[in-house]
């Protein structure tokens, strides 16, 4: 059978719509455009509203709740910002049912005229650029929290691919809801008050510290006590203070050592403590026993119990009496003998937050704790002399001191130091404020390079500066990214102190990379190789991702009057604690008891 030679007749064109039909279509289209763009350009600019009453009279918590305006849930899409005054967004609006997907303002339906699957491009300008950036971070937080709420509720963390709960040995063998406690203040700051209420109800009904579980003193202090205290100061809900004090009482037996230097771990039920088996002949770790001061001072301030203040001040006094090789603090100290362990000094893991808390003790005291400031300044001077170097390519980095030798490697954890140097610049001795602000900027640049030189634009766990390689990971076990916050933390501090727009641009790059490569259907996961275009996941949504990474990103795109640094000091888990304007008031136990 041959093909027909004659073509099929062409059907006639449909008749044009009547004038009335055109009018109706134009009316619907104009109404749609007015509503959609009105949502962007006429929502209140939340940067003009002061979120908190930051007075610390009486009970030191804000009397005005934070209300968030202008965050509309628009679905997912592509967002491009090059650091200027405009941003282009391609927004795809998903629908729960055809024709009525809705655009919501914190759960309040604004309008429901957008068709399912509809997408459009729009250019935002001025403060709407930051509005769009904040919204993307807000949406990431919603996805992380909602996934945890659905698949891991009550567990410490989440396995977002397996879609089930997860925990590690730092929390013992019990379900303490670490992600709930860690996320509370982020939820509150973002205005997610229903989610905050859900977390509060779980804590009221389920959080029990009387369990037979061996936990890390350091981790539960910064995550749980820090998180609970921050939630209390922000919301004024007494349950958070009550739970923080209950946990603190469970940690006190860890200090029952011959020197008063606490054990790394303690059993919440029995009070028996011990150290990590891998830590230099049974030593305690500098960054662990040196990262208790902020929370314990607040516990004494809130309860009147001098024990907390005395414990941390005793640690400070003991360290002040000890010899320090080259002025450096080794990472290991034996709690039985009071002697240093292996002479390994790091501003990254094992040492980092000890230095951070010296500075923040001074800031939290309304700059009256001169002893803390002097100790910080002396430590930083030694670090700058022995650990900070500039690579052949001009990148400033912080190495690690090991038995008299400098290892030219910097960890992701050490990237927090850029923000620390900026935070401590004001008040530096010998008029060196400008020097330390510049040093913070150089560290921020180096850490940005460690991100920019990867395929995923996410930073590795550690990176080297030798053999012709700079800011690049060499070992396979250092190429992973586990949703860490330290680089973004430094971007935020550098933005607050310089208002250089590159820090917001760098933060936006990081936010996009996390959303693109770490988002999975059940939450967010770390990746095992940032140099691979097809990375595998580690299947863990860390609690600190909700506490720190997303909070710092959100604050980076917010105005400075949201959590101003004059009034709040963030602990090493990004939990904000208020500056204590004590004036002539003396903390109970401010003269430590003699041992």
C-alpha cells in the first residue's frame, strides 16, 4: 500500500474570540499580575521594624514577641543574584490541588489565583533582594524542620534518605530530641511560632534528663543548655529555664575530678564520668572544658546558685597558673594530674571554642570581665605569631602546631576564627582594631576560596597549603561537607562589621549550593566528596544545621537590628544569650571557693 500523494485538507482556523471574551481574559490576567507582584512589592519591609525589646531589667528576656512580616511561601525555583541591587527569580508554584495552589504568608492564604505549575520571571530590587534571599533560607528551614517532624520526631537527629531517626554517641543511647532543642531559637527568630510551639510541647511532655545515658558534657551544654536558655530569653517561657537547670544539675558531677577539670562524658543517671579513650592518655579536651563559661554564668545569674559560676572560674584560674609552651594552649589536659597532654595546638577542632569563649565572656559581661579579655588577647598574640601564615598564593591561613612543627593545614572548623577576629577587633590592645578586622577579612577570603575551588561550591572538612596546592583537600576523608556553619558564621560577622556586600554574595552562593546539592526529599544531607559532580550522601541532617547554618544565613540577609551584637552574644552553637548589664551587681559566688 503506497502512501497517499494528495495531502489532507487543512482545517479552517478557529474563529477569533468575541470582544467580551478578550475583555474577560485581559481582566483575569491583569488581576493575576496585580496580585502576584503586589505580594512582592507591597508587603511590609520587615527591616524597618525592631524585633525585640532588648532591655534586661528584671528577668532579662524581651517583653515583645518577634513577629515576622513579608515572607511569602512561593514554592521552589531558580534564584540568581550577583551581589547588586537586583535579583532575578524564576518561581515555580506547586499546587496541592489543581487551580488553587495558594501563596501563603505564614499560613494565612493571601490569594489562590496562580495556576498549578505556573512559573514566571521577575526582577526584585532594593530591600526585596534580601526579602527573596531570606525567603529561600526560610523555606530551607521549613523543609528541614518539617522533614524532621515527619520522620524523626523525638530522635536526636534525622536520616533524611532513610527517613528515620538518627543519633550518635555524644547523646548517649536515649532520644533527647536534640534537633528540637537546637532549632527552637531559629524557629522563633524566623517567626515560625507554630513550629516553636510544637517543639515546646514536646519538651514539656517528653524531655527527661533522668535517663541512663552517657553524654558529652560539652555537646549537651552548648546544644541543650544553650538552646534552652536562648529559647527562654526569647520567649519568656519558664519551662525552658526549668529544663536547662535540671540538665545543669546532671552535669555537675562531671567536675568531681582531682583538679576540677571536668570529664568529657557523664552518665546522666549515675553521675559517673570518664574521658574519651582516644584523647591523649585520658586527657580532657581544651575546647570542651573551656566552652562552658557563657552558659554556666547565665545559670548562676538566673538561679542565684553560685556553683555554676565557681566551676568555670576555677577552670580559668587553674589555666592561668600553668606554663604554656610558646604561649600556646595545648589541646589536652589530664584532669587527674593537671598536666598538659600531647603538645598539639589548634584553632580548629579540639581548641576552637576555648578562644571564642574567652572573648565572649568579656562581651557578655558588658566588657567588664577584663581578665577574660586579657587572656584572649595574649592567646591570640601567640596564635598569630606561631600558627597564622600566608601561602605562596597570598592566602592567609591558620595552621596547627604539633610538637614544635607547624602543619600547613586548616580545618573547616577553624574558619569561624575570621568572625572571631572581627568580633574582638574593638577593644584590641595597641590600637590594633583595624589589623584584626583585616585579619578576619583575610581568613574569610581563604575560607571562601576553599568553597570556590570545589565542584559543588561547598567547603571540604580540611584543606592544605603545601606542595603547590592551596585551600584544597588532599585526603579522601577530608573532602566531605556535613552542613557545617563556620564559614557562613564568619560571613555574617564580617558583614555586620564592614557591610561589604561580597559577604552577602558569598553567603548566597553557599545557600544555593546547599539547597542544590544537600536537599533531598526527606530533609538535608551532608555529602561525602565536594569535588565530585555526582556526590554520595552521608544521610545525616545534623542538629547544628538548624541551630547554626540556617540561622546565620537568615541573619546575613536581615537588617542589623535583628539580634544586634550590642545586646546579644551567640554561644558556639549559635544560641543567643543576652549581654548581662550587671552594673554594681555581683554574681553569687564571684569569689570562687578555695579548693
